[in-house]
């Protein structure tokens, strides 16, 4: 890279210790004995965490706004407030047995970017915003990714507000109870959206790479599959007179794996849930229900995988019902933003590799309404949604520096050639 | 067969209508709305059924004795009471969703044999006994086949009496509560033991055959098998970095089936129970526990099947624990008694075939201490342990006539050449 091509403030670095300390402070709210966090969406613990974020944002002069589904936007003015904001963010609700980093890292990395710019007294052309999206995890209320889903128009505000938890409390009631039911207004335009996140998978660690340049998110098709056999006593029923539903289910489990391997490298196929009826030691299973989760990077592959699943079910030795229950289209991220992440990692001298997100994230919904990209950093053993979820401070710092540099590139469209 | 070879009373026939009516009368005790019977061992319903049997036995002059585990023996004297009795019997306890025939048929077929002999004023040389064995089903108390197991010395009386149901009631207490805790005395010698039973399998029906000449019972090995993988998110974890316990379990389910087929025609292999952890739609299973039930007609085959199971578990792509939890040796029945059943069916002009019992029965324990054999009759669709269990009156009558003739052969060792 030539010196005259350097983006503005290429030498600026975030404060890794401050980022880490903020992560640890936030993790106190809902901390579990095993070192994780249990902070379900729209509980009082969620309120405490939101209040802490809002206080931190106001400390550095941000304007804070809350929308009608409870999404929080902390805004730092730019020099050209006619430009749509460059946004980053994630979520601070957790799974019941969640960790300190999933979601929280994306929010606090965004805050750390704003803190760094405030310390250095750097103003960007476009305004910057850090978003805290409501109920990404979906542990208390479904659908998951609720706040970003409403923002992106994946479903309506009214639909989301009407959902209830197992105790019968609605999202509308829960928002009011914690004081985060904001004003109803149309989603505002977003110039670019970046989200930093722990990988929640093993690829970066296996490749000893610090930065995952996320090119997009896999499409998903989820199914409920039921095999209909005939229950019978294991003793008196010869092999040739059986209609063993579990034997057919075992073939399907194998087939789901094969279908995924046939669509390498990004095809994925998982049977995660199995119910055997009557589930008795000496009774041949009469009915087996299982879930199938197919994922692929492009819709042609996902469609082919769907056809292969249906074909293998149709060819089974017993009747098999297949019902699709979820469909998410594959979501490529915006090439210029992906390049900004890749180039920023390179300029920072960090190891990086192109990856694809296998999981859903708020960024996947944002990509429907704005250019979007993600930055992954490794997490220990690829584990998340678990109290032992862990990540290295140097990786978190590196990802946050990439976020800073990528946001600066996007927020300074006319360019400033040196800091 | 030459006329001079005819066994005594070859022309004698039981009363099929009386047998059927007794079955229906007994089935009123604990009758369920769906046409089945729920009469758990040593409940007050069991007492009512026992009382009815005892009353019926006394009506035809039988002496009734109860042993310390509650087995009932109704004895009809012979002309030579120095001979050990020729015994038949079964059980009248049922599964919670049991039917009218399982067990009950064997007891009432024995009673019908005695009634027929009483009506015809026929006396056998050896005395005859009808046994009602305590707690064959094992639904309320384990071990199963408790009464016959104590009688045959498979386990001790004290062990059986000390077992408790889920409410904490011991067998000893339950026996006392219904008045069927009899006197403790050594099991008496048995000259021959026959047991008539519905097949509880589909073989006779599939072969349109009335009488199953049971040559013995399959040996059984039961196992608990656990596959240890690593749970991980279905989305972010590529296929090549997975340790999917369910995928290995699917192979084992297939292997158990193959191992059984490798030991045709009597080899049987069943996975009836599966537990997937954490059993979540989008989580790769980290641990799968399953049961394996292997059965074979001879111990060499059963040992080979055990070795094959252990080999396939040892060769699996993930660590697999295998623990054997039950072992029953294969139990051949006594050739002279099996021949008596076969010859009686032939003499009666009934279709018959040699079969093997895949399930456990009281006769399997009795075979440890006396010559034993069984007579199977078809049941509808091979279904039992179900309220829709059903059997045809003509089949039940035919099986009872075979029982009568086989018992006459065994009980008249010096022979009487014509009725």
C-alpha cells in the first residue's frame, strides 16, 4: 500500500484493556457461578445492562435513542450529518447458560471505537451509531433476532410486541416494565453496518487465524421428519417381519450427513433432536421423530439439498413425513464492506481468512436494508451458548481495531489521506 | 399312527366355549375402557383374580396351596401320587396396558384341562397341577418372572420379597396385604411342565399356522451403550470439524441390525431406547446413550454377536462405552415334551410349526428344574402388552386341546392304549 493511499487515522488504535474491563463489568450483571452470564431479554438484569451501556455512551457525548421494539442507538455526530450513519452493534441478552462475549463483544467493541475516537478527538464525516438489538437470542421470546428483524422488516413491530414468554408476559409488557419501550418511528437509513462477534465455531482456532472476514451467512432450512413404523416386541419379532422406525431413522441421519458432504465446503446437515416412541428397551420403535437442519452458502445448493432430503425420505423403507418449519435465505454481505474488513486486517498486520457465518446474527437481518459485513474473532474451542465460553483479550482487541479501521473507511467517503 | 399306539383318551376334547367364557370373566377384573386389562401384580385386582381362580379350582375338587412368594398351585390327584406332578400354568398379572390373553390364557387353559378331565371322570397316573406364577410381567416389581424365578432358584426368596414398587411397598408387604403370602417350603419336584401362551409375535399368523411347537427360548444379552462426542453449534461448525455422537450412534443402530441378520434365522438385535444430549434442534449431539438387545438361539451365536457388537463399538470414530446389564442363557426345552406337543398337534389334525420363543416366560425358568415345553397360538398382528391384544377363540381352543393331549401323554407314563 502506498503512503498516499492510507485511510484517515490509519494509526489509531483502540484500548484493549478498557475493552476487556468493560466486558468484565457488563458480565457482572447476571453473572453465574460457573463464570457465565444468564441475562434473558427484557428482564430486570437486561435493564441493568442496558442502563450501564446508556450511561457509558452518554459519558462520551452520544445521543441515545430507543425505538419501539427496544433497540438502543447511541449516536456520535459526524461532520456531515446529511450522511446516513455508519452503524455497528450486536446484543446484550444471553442464553440461560450464556457467556460473557456472545453479543456483548459486538456492542462493547462499538462503544470502544467511539471512546477511542472521542479520546483522539477525531470526527468522522458520517455519524456513527452503536446499536443494541433487542432479544437476539430468542431464549425468552421468539422469534430470535427480534429487534433487528423488526428494524429490517423481516416481521412487523406488532407481531413482535405480541409475543409472550412461557409465563404469559408479552414483549410489549416486558418492554414497558423495564422502561425500554421507545417511540414508534420508521427505521432510519443506515449507510453501512459492521458487527464484530466471536466466531462460535472452530474454524479460526483450527487455522490459527485472528480475524475472520465474513463473506455472508449460510441459508437455512429446518425440518421436522417423522418415520412411521410398527412397534413390536423385540424378542418374538423376527428381523424380517419388523417395521423398525429407528432403523430407517438411522439411515436418514447418515443421509443428512452425506447430503451436507456432497455440498462441501459450506454445506451443513445436522440431526440435533430425536424422539423415539415408545422408547422402551425391548420394544422395536414404532415411530421416530427427528429434526433436520440443512445450511448452504447459496440458494441453488440449499435447494439441491432440500431435494436430496426429500428424495431419501421418499425412498425410505417406511413412510416418512417431511415438514419444513424454517427457511432463511443465504445472505451474502456487501463486497465493499467485506473488502474494508479484509484490508483493515491486512493493514493492521493481522492474520485473516475469509469465512462464512453458519449461525444467524443481527447483521444478517441488517444486510437486507443496508450494506453489511461482520468481523469474527476466535473463541476457545469454538464453544458458545455455554458458561465456559471464552475468548482471548488480544483477539478481542485485534477485532476491535479492525472494526475501528473498517468503520473509519466507511465513514469517511471523501477520504482523508493521513491522520 | 397305529391304533394300538394311541395314547390314553386321545379322543377327549376341551370345551372351547367354556374356556372363552372364563377368559372373558377373568378379563372383567381390571378391565379397561379400550378392551384391555390393567391388573398389576399383588394389587387388590390381582387378589380378586386369584380368588376367582382358586374358587374355580376348588369347584372341581382341586387342592390349592400357596407358597411364600405367592405362587398358587391347584392340584388334581393322580392314581399314583408318588409321581411328581405334571404341571401347567402361567400368570394372571398384566402390564398397565395389558390384554386379556397374555398369561391368563395359560392359566385358564390349564384349568380347562382339569375341568375336562373332571367332567369325563378321567384320572391320570401322575397328579396334575395348574400354577399361577406371581408377578411375571415385572411392571410393578422387578425382577420379572419373579414367582417362577424363586421356584427355579434363579434368585432367592428373600431377594424377591425385599423388592419395592415406586411407592415403596415391598413384595412381602403386598403379598400380606392381599392374603397371598403362603408358607415357606422348598419347591416341589415337577415331572413335566407345559405352558400354553399367545405367541406375542407375528410368525404363526404370517405362516397361517395354528400351533407353535416351541423348541426353546432365545438367550438374551442387554447392553447400555454411550457414544461420547462434542456438542457444538450446528451452524458455525463445518462437517469436518464435528464430533457428532448421533452420527456414530446411527452407525451402531445399523450395525446391531446387521449383527442380528448375520445370525439368521434366530438372531435378533434391537435398539429400543435412545437418549440424545442435549437434544436441541441446532446443536450437534455431544452424547448419545442407547440400549442394545441381542438374542440368539444358542450361546455360541450369542457370544459371537457380543463380540461383534464390542468390535463395532471399539472401531467407532468416537469413544463408545459398552456395559452389559442383562444376560439370560439360551434355554432349550425338553425334547420328549416338545415331541409330545408336536405329536399331539398332529394327532389333532392341527397345522403346526417349530418355533422359538423370543421372549421370556415362566416356562423358561421352569426348564431349569424340570422338563418343560410351550405351546404357542397366534395373536392378532402379533400384538401383546397392548389393550388391543386379541386372539381367535378357535386358536385358543386348539392350543388347549394340544395342552390336554400333551399333559395326558406326560401324566400316563405307563400308557393306556385306548380311551
